C-alpha cells in the first residue's frame, strides 16, 4: 500500500498560454480605427480599456494551468465558470493517491467573530499541534477504510465517499484574460476581498504567470485596484 503523504501547499503549473499585450489591442482597434499603433498607444489603450470596464478584448487570449488543491478548495475554484474550462481527476474511474493537505505552521486557524465578519487568528502552539495530530489520525483511518473497501470489490465511486476534504485533487483549468482578472479580483485580498488562505495562494501563483506573459495588461489591472473590466 502506498505511503500516506502530507503536503502543506497547493501547486499551480503553467501548461500553455498565448497571453500577450498585443491581442487585446488588436481586438479593440479592429472595431474602431484599425490594428496599427505604436507601443505607447498600445499601452495607453490597454490601460483605458481596463479603467473604463471594456473587458471583451481581453477574452481573445487564454492561459491553462494544472492545479493541485485539496477537495475543500475546489468548490471555490469551480465557482468561476464564465470564461473558463475545467477538467478534474475523477475518483470514479481511477484510484486516488494518498496525498493529503495539512495547514503549515504559520497558517491562522482560530475563527473569531460572526459569519461574513470574522477574523482568522494564529492560535496557540498547542492548538496547532492538536490540529495536526487529529488530522493525521483521521486521514490514516479514512485511507485505511478506502483501501479495505476497494479490496472488497466496492466500486471506486462508492469507496471514495469515506475520504476527507483535505484529500488532494488535480485539475486542468483554462481562463481567458478577462476571466482570470475576475478570479484574481475575488481570490486575492487586493480589491477588498477576504479569500481563504489556500485559494489566495493559488491566485498568487496565477498572478505571477499573468505578469510574465502580459506585463502591460497585468500592470494596468493592478493599478486599477485589481478590479476586472
């Protein structure tokens, strides 16, 4: 039986992209004055498009990531349906791997306040130790049960029901640039949002790739307060 592996972070791998700063300009100018422009005009147009909320020109380029995240994070990712495509591994058709997420030591774990207005505080060393120990125990129990059920001939789609929400799951997700900006607006703290630590980590990694391949567009988005057009 494979050894259980505990991980304390998500992963975002770039698979492919055609992001650049030429495509949205080409799309925007095609409907107005034509595609020819100087670099200064291109940069100015990108800033104006984002500032004034004209998002369609940014829908003509795409970026695809391979994401590994625990099950409890995936519903937050999948909420972003407009302008995205998603394929995720199925526990119905393949045996899942024994990889489980446990929060790192610095991750705040104590909730204070009422729903929608709460804060997450660090917690004591004892609380962190207890959390890690209890999660480890729960995972070992669940994984053992999963393997027993499979060994008894229970279908994968049924056996997987015993696995916990911190089971790691892999998916491939494609965004156009406009949909990625909407994702980053909600899943980073820059626009007044309060994302969960784990999805904020994913969004940060995506933003770094965005900045590499379409730096003018990303900079205009950033200077617009991380508000998507």
